[in-house]
C-alpha cells in the first residue's frame, strides 16, 4: 500500500520546483494507460498528495504520482 501523506515541507518544495507551466518529460509511470515514456507535458498544478497535474502533449491527463512515477524537468 502506498502512503499518500507527505509533509508540508515536501509539498511546498514540490510546488516551488514544479510551478505552473513547467515542462516535463515522462521517465516512468506505473499505469496501463500511461503515455509512452519520453512524452512531454506541462505542469498545471500540484495536488495535496504531491502528485503533479500534467497536460501531456499527446492529450493524456494522467497525474504523476509522488513517490511512484518519475519525470524530469526540461528547458
């Protein structure tokens, strides 16, 4: 079972590191309906569990789950 509780400090750090408009590239997502690895997207928020809310360039809207999925910021 995944612990969805994160500290307020960690949540604040995520919001600072991934402000709205941040571009990311998908490295890993544990979901059968995940966009292909390498898909680019734009962050439009961070929810209270630390998940990144991303609009993927391929039209997907799956969130990046904190501690499970992995993205990297791109310039």
